[in-house]
C-alpha cells in the first residue's frame, strides 16, 4: 500500500514538472507572438505541436493565460496575443478533435461571469474574436452555442461599455439566424437606450439588412455622434442596394448626409451616392439617378445631388443631349401634336437648368478672378471663363424665339408638364435680353402668362374648383417665383417691372371694381397683386405704411396672431422710419388690446411662464439698437422702451401732428383705462406707466426751456401745469371711471362697494388709497431739504394743496394718527401761506373728528408698521398726539384784537381765474394803554386803513423781476392757487 501511494506521488510530481515545462514553452510562444503578427503562422505550428504532444496542454494553456485576464491596459502586445489565441483556437485541424475548442469556450463562459471587470472584459474580447474566426463547418454542440448566446446576452447589459461592445460583436454571428430572432430584438431594444456611442456604432454595424432594420438605421443618420452617423451610411452602402430603397428613403438619406455638419459623414454619403448609386446602379448617368430620386417631388434634394456631382466633376456635359439639340431635332414635328418626343421629361429639364446655372456661375467667378489678377494668371482665368461661356451658349436655345416656343409647347401640353415648364422659365433667366427684339418677344409671352386665368375644374354639379392654393399665380408659390424671376430679368430697367405688373393688375381689377367679376377673376387679380407686392421695390414710405396697416387689420381677423406677422410689426417699429414706426405702433397696440399682450408674446415664442407674471414691478431695460434683442423680449417692454427713446428719425410733413411717442402715450393710456380687461398685466406696472405718461406730458415743455438759466415765465407755467396734473390725478383716484355698483358704508364706518348682484366688495388698503398718498406727501414735505428757496417753498405749497384734497376713512385709525402726528411739522413748512395753513388746520380738525380715541398716542410699533407698508424708512420725528394740535406760532403778549374777516367767493372751476376776495374792516377792540401805547395805536390805525385785496391773474407774471432766475414766493403761491 505504501509503495502504491509512493508511486502516485512520484507520478504527480512528474506531471507537475511536465506541466511547468509545458507552461514555460507556451509562455515563450505567446511572448514571441506579442512582438509582431508576421511570425504568427510559425508560432501556430509550434503551439499546435505542443497541444498534440501532451494531454496536459489545456490546463497548462489556461494557467499560462491567467496573467492576461488580470492585465487591464489595452496595449498593442496584448492585442496581438489575443489575436494569436483566437486564431489558434478557431483553427481547424483535421487530425485533432474539437474537444479543446469546447473546453476553452466553457472556460471563457465561466470567466465572463467573474466579479473582476478586467476578467470579464478579456473573456468577452477573446470569445468574440474566436466566434468571428470560426469556420462555418465547425462541429460544436448546440447546447454549447446556447450557453454562449445566453452568456453574451447577459453581458450586453454589463455596466462597462467595452464589455457590452464585445458582447455585441460576439452575438453578431447569430443575428442572421432565424432561430435566434431574440438576438435581433435585443439589438433593436438596446440601440434606443444605449448611452455609449461606440456600443451604438457596433450594434448598427451588426444589424442585418431588412425592412425592419432599415428604418432604425436611417434614424441613426440623425445620431448626435458623428461616428454613429458614419456607421449608418456604411451599413446602407454595403447592405442596401439602390433598388431596395423607396424614393422617400433615398431622398432622406441624401438630404441628411450631404448637409451633415461633419465632413467625414458627408464624405461617406458622397461615396455612397457616387460609387454605389451613380456608378454601379446607374452606370454613371446622372439623369438616371435623378429618375430614382423623383425630382418633381423632392426638388431640393435633386439640387443638392447635382451640385455635389458638378463640384466633383462627375457630370459630363454633352452637346448632343443639350436643349438646343432637342429643339433642332423636334423642329419638324407637326404643330399641335405633343407626344413624348416633342416635350422634355421633368428630369431632363431639371438637369439642364442646374447645369446651365452652374456653368454661368463658374464663368462669372472665373471672369471676376481674371479682373482682379494680372499677367499669365489673368489670361488663364479669362480663358476658362470663355470656355464656360461658350459651352453655356451651345447648351441654351439658339434664339429667344426658340426658347419662348419651347415653353409654350410645354404649357399647352397640360398640367402634367407644369414642373418642366417651371424649370424652363427659370432657365430663361440665363438668356441674354440685351436687344429690344428679344425683350419684346419675351414680354409678350409674359403678358400671356400673367393674364392666363387660374386653372380650375368643374364637378358634376357645375361648381368650379381652383387647382392649387388659390393664392399665388398659377396656384403655386414656386411657379409665381419663377414667373417673377423671368419678368425681372426681361424688364430690368428701374421701375419697369413695377410698371408692367401694375398695368396688368389694373386691367384685372377693372371687372372687380365694376362688380362684374366672379370669384375666379377675383382670385386671379389677387394672385397677380400678390406677385407685385412680393417682388416690387417698396422704397416709398406710403407703400410701407399701407402694408403695415393691412397687416394690422389682418392680425385682428386672425384667431391667433402669427409669428411672421408679429415679427414684421416689431421690426418695423424698431428699425423703420418715423412714419412707418407710427403705423407699426398703432398695429401693435391694436393687436395687444384685441388678443391680449400675452397672446402676442406667445406668438413670438416668449410664453416661458405657464401663468402671467402678475408680480412684475418694472419694465426691462432694452437697447433698441440691437435688433436681435428686440425680438426676444415681451411686447410691453419693447413699447415702453420706445417712450425712453430720444430720437425716432425725421418726421414727415404729413405726420407733423403725430409722433411715435404720442402714439405710445395714447396706447398706454388706453391700457390703463381698460386695465380690468388685461389681468395678465401686473398691477405694479400701472404707476410706472402713469409716471412715464406724466413725464411724456411735460417733455415738450421742458425741451422749450432756454439752455441758460431758464425763464421765470416758463418755470411758472410748468408749476401751474404740475399743480393741475396733481389735482387731476387726485380726481382720478377719488372718482372711479366705471361704476360697478353702489358705495355703501359698513357698520364700522368704512366704505365698501356693493355690486349689482348684491355682493359687497371691500375697498383697497391704505397703502394704495388716499391715506397712503397723504402720508407720503406729508413725509416729502417734512423731509424736503430745500425749504428756504423760492422753488422749494412753491413745491411744498403745491404738495400741501394736494394733501388737503385727500380723504381719510374712519376704519384706518392708524393712518389718521400718523397723519395727525405729521401735520404740525407740515404746517411749520408753509407758514408763509396763511390760507394754506387754515386749510391744513381744517384737515387736522377733520382727522381729529375721525379719530375714535383722540387722546391716545400711537405706539411706535404701530407707526413703524404703517410706514413700513408705505416703504418709508426715515425717522420722521412725529409729534406726540394730544387732544388738540398745538399752534406752532408762539402766543403774543399784546392785547387781543379782532381780525379782519376775509370773504372768499369760490368758483367751481379749477382752471378759471379766482375772483378777488375782499376783506372787510372791523374796528379794533379798545384796550388800556401800556408803556408802548403810542406804538400800539399807530399799528391799529395802519391795520384799520388797510384794505386787503387778493387778486389772482395770469398776467401778473409779466411784472416779475426779470433779473431773477426763479419766481418769487408770492408769484409761486399765486400760480399754485390757480
């Protein structure tokens, strides 16, 4: 027994030594194969001999590869080793069984499920290389292939992108198998969710050609990564012949590829078009390629294809296929017979139109280069330009008459040749119309085209239906553009085109004006008018103004204003002359008041918020000189910026009573008056707008002031207007514009609004009411720094005269106490105006009567709360409230005397002159003489003789002292008294 164990141990030791020796030999072979691929064939023989010489080869081989599964870097040497291993494994030796292949595949399947990502990566990499190199007749069990497929399907969802890439490469061998349709479904599902571009590229390259995969591959031509887009074009080139694609798919592929922003993608698309489609499928014939693309439907794609082919020199211009040759070959055809041989095909007409345009452009470019160079280089350019012009002349019709007859032939041929006729019209713009005869012939033909009625059909009931859009000439915008291009080429003189077309419009409008035209004649007249308006030179301002007026009316008729219409009006408002900006301003305000400002902003794509910003407190600052910025802002911000613009250009004589700012002021005034109809406009913007309107009102007067020092007359006039404006604003606050109900008084004495339906609506808070305005005015008077100057006194007097007009509600007790606390200091500021002092005292008496607790003082917290809501943060130093306001003037020690009573006669009108107030004299009270009796008697006599007459007249301004820069105190008081 001991001998047996000893023999087994010796046998194991021999196997270990043999395995170590074999691992060393395998390692040397792998190490040598990592240096270059050139010796791989020789090393394959060495490794194959090692495999056939020992039964321990598989274990030794896998143990030798263990360091490779832990090597993370992707180097050239490791790549060569993996290539060598995959070639060795996939190599089929007839003398050796496939047991090694199966064992190694199972080994790789196990390694692909390892936790180490490097081991998973190397196993998937080797496995994909082996599968791609295996021959088709290899004998592997179906169970093993199922294990490989399931393992790789799991690795497609691995978190490492490179592992997913090699898993897709491994499954690509099985995607064409009908038994493994789930692999294709997995690819299509993964492609739409895959974030890595390299994985998406690998999936696209692995997709088989089918109608299901074609749609997916074409969608990948819009991928964000250029490598994926290039791979999509490679797959289309190699797997999808031209005839297997629909016309729509062909045009989409070319349209996207030729206009791709990546040069490598556009080159791949150009390679597909030239090498595969043009050369192999169309035998190098561009006309046949255009037939595959249906240029009648996809004209823009055909233009891009022809331009690319002409640029690369893939088009051979042959004179025996030119239009001139076609005309000469069909000249003997009987008139009136329009067979296939007498008319051009759509692709032929399109082809020669693009070719002639290219030749003309090239000739002009070469001629320009010859003009700016000299010597031999200029001669070369001139020769090339001459060659291009000669070739163009040989291609085009010999005479203008031949050209006109050719176009007429296609027009008579019917609507099926409308596309061909349009191509020929555009071809005519390359002809020479320098002589009068050619212009006369072509002009007569254009008259026929313009006068030709719109094409229509009649149904079984006798109703007529217009063929086309019914708006443009010929029922098609492209047709109208072609006619206008040819007409402008023929009638190239200044104003000739406008004269010719307007004459046609006049003739077509005659039955419309006489009310004898049917709807077909009306539509024809409007179509020609549209052609005139789109192509005429509208340099005259009256034309632009009328056009903007029509745009404004059309915007009112639209259910929703269009972006193009609003954009044009905004551009005309910002960049147009004064008269044009006036009309654009009117149109914008009309649209804003009809549709709402938010709807206008939504038309320009500015509806960024789901709800209107009702808390907006100010307008945005805008630079109207930046046209791009003016298109990306809200409408009211744009119009408000117009109020601040200083110069709107020179005013036309017919607009001497109108200006852009005047129209803006009128429009904003309407918005303020009808603010209830526009809840999307923030209420916080109303005072901002009103302030701008007041500033605009005084702007003209301020500009008229002399530049040096001002004038007393102008200053007095401005003060009078300011006083009137302040009274007007107070009247606007106190008198609602639209009465919605009856004002009632609640039990607590506050006023509320009773609506028609019986509901009661509370009035606004004091911060937005008259109480808040009165406190703000009192604060301004108390804190005003320039009280000693004549202008400062006049300013404070005007403020106080406005304050006495305001009313307080009994429900606002806190504001009443604050105002009472400020009145003493207010009265001190205007002591020079006795009548104003009396008015302020009457206001104080009214406030004391409204005060429910006149003897109680207002706490500092309550006062700070009121001032905080009014955004007044200054320390006003309010007096402590008492039962009766103290008289600010110290009491006199002299005996009291009766004062003369002033009899005032008030007029209801604020603007008329106040009649003179006569103060009647009353005898003084007799008192005992003191030490200064003589002085007192003298003063009494002076007072008795005095007859005070207060007379207010605007003409007193003329008697002011001309040497003074500002009005005197008495003059200021008189002006504000008015």
